[in-house]
């Protein structure tokens, strides 16, 4: 039996220009296995993701955000 550990990671994203960007990012990140929740904060350009780190790495999430057309990096705040 394995226990899933949920990690909360915050990313800073660049290139937001409209609220529809939020939906694009959420849609791409939610496609990843192990992602439980995605919250994109348009005003602060932050993307908060709850994910199982043993299934989905921060690099996977950065790649998904890139696939949506935006640059992102893990952030401390």
C-alpha cells in the first residue's frame, strides 16, 4: 500500500496578458497525472499546484505551463 503525499508548489509565470491565459494554463496542468488542484492567480502571475511529487515533478509542471505558451519557474512565495 502506498500513501500519496501531496506537495503544494508555487510557480511564478510570465507572459500573462488576459484572463483566458488562466484557463489555458489550468487546463494543461490539470492534464498531468498526480495533479490534484491548480490555481492560477492572474493579478500576481502566480500558479499554485497541489500535486503528488512522486508522480509529477516541478519540471513536469513547468513543461505543462510552457506547453500552454508561458514561461514559469518554481517560486518561494
